C-alpha cells in the first residue's frame, strides 16, 4: 500500500547529516528548524502564520481551544473521516453535528450545512464548520465560507491529508479561520513520527495558538491561558524541511499515477465495476489516497492481498456509528451516503515511487478478479 523506504533512500544522507547536527546542538524542542519550517509552510500554503505542533490531532484540538469552543458548543463536520476530526471536538467538551458527504468527492455536503445552521438559529450552539479536505482534495470553500459569514461561525479546515492541495489556486490551510495539518509518516509530507501544523491569517489567533501549544505561556513559567504540551520537536522539523523541498515533485508523481490508473480502468473496460476518484475543476488534488468505489469491495481487497497488492479501507466505520459517540444520538441510516462509502471504497497504492509496471499489475489483478 505504501513503501516509505523508496522515498527515504533518496534523502537518507541529507536527513542523517541534519539530524546529527540537531543531536550535536542538543536543542530538541522549538528551535531554529521549527521556526524555519513554520516560515516555509506559511509561504507554501499562502497563510500568513504557521505554528508547529505535536500532531495533526493536537492541531485540531488547539484550533478549537483558540476559538474558545468547549462545553455546550457544537461544530458541524463530516462523519466520513479519520477519528481525530470528531475526537478533538469531543475532547474539548463540544459535540459534532454531522452532515452527510457528497457521493462523488466524499467531502462534506455543503448543501446540508445550511440546514444544520438553520435548525440552530434559536439555540446558537454551533460555533464552527470543520470541513475535511478528504484524500487530498479541498472541500467547496466558497460556499462554506459564505455560510460561515451568513451565520457568524468560524471555519476550521481539517487539511490533515491535503498539504499542497489547492482550491481556486489558493492553498489548503489558507482558506478558513484556521487550518490544521498532520505530518504523520504516511502523509504526503510525513515526518519520522507524529507532527502537525496550524495555519491562520489572523495575527491575534496566531499568538494565541503559539501560547496554547506551550501550556498557555508566552514567557517561561507565566501562564495567561490553560494550554497543553503540543510542541513540535526539532528533529521532526528538520526532516520535514528536507522533504518539503521535494513535495511538489512527489505530488506531481501522485497525480501522474492517478491519471494512469484512470486511463487503464477505462481501457480495460472496468468502469462498470470500479469508479475512480473525480478531481473537481476548482481543485488541485494531491492524492494522499487514491480511493476507488468497487463492487464486492471486501472480496476484491482479499484477492489483491493474495496477489501481492496492498490496499486499505478509509474508513470502514463512519464516526456517527463509533461506540464512543453513541451518546450523541446518531443511528445507522442517519447518513446513508457515508455509510455506503464505508461499504464500497478501497484505497490503492499511489505513492510517487510506483512504477508504470506496478500500476499496470494492480489494474490487471483487479480485471482478473472481475473476470
């Protein structure tokens, strides 16, 4: 599914050299490489400010804290995403107000957002919309931001899978109130462990986010806020700075691989069995995952594994059906599009180092399964 060793081989010497320098300096937390990475990510995404944090999950949690979202508050988001999207909402004491997804892009259904906001007009509990730029493609931020302005709520971009993605030529993470990134090793820009980043165009928010990641402190041992230990390590930052220089090249390779898959699925007459992902005309997709919709999905996954092809399911259980969120009152059937996607979608290998022969083998194996 993902072979990180091929990528590492191309940068090993530089990575080990720069890590050795960090070790020699003995400065491991919030040093010059964290600051350098923050400046580079801000420039790369088009946001004015970037603040390095300890993980993508902590990025969302700190974003919610910075906006004062907590007990009794609600946040609109999608049930078809990684756990931390809703988990972070729960951790600050708020509730996720789920709306279903678009059946083509798998991103949040923007037409369903306004209904949720309208139902909340008297209570005024909804404080933010949290779209997820799923699989590396941005949600419809024009409509989302328009709704946010109309109803007076904030927008938190869950851009964990979308570093380098664009919407109308603007970078993911620069489109809402706060953007949240994950640099988990499997991401397009991945560290050597957990790491994350928050971005914003608001100077006051940037200062608050910076304080929250160090226990609410702007100077040592003086605390104006109750924050958390959410700092970014220097070793992660130096690795990410090296990789960031190559990210656009890697993203182009992913797009090339995606185009080849689509071409081969059509050429092999598989489009009645397999639905490739669709790239919205307003978006620059970076294919953190290449997710198809497939008939007999589970049997196909097993067949691929038996024939040496890795695949994975993102995500087998929508968040509204997770046991830990049962008190929120959602039931099976509440979000049929999300539930259908959970039953039918399958992620295929898409990493930049894949060869043409390997992709051809994946498609040929899928064809054999359906023959």
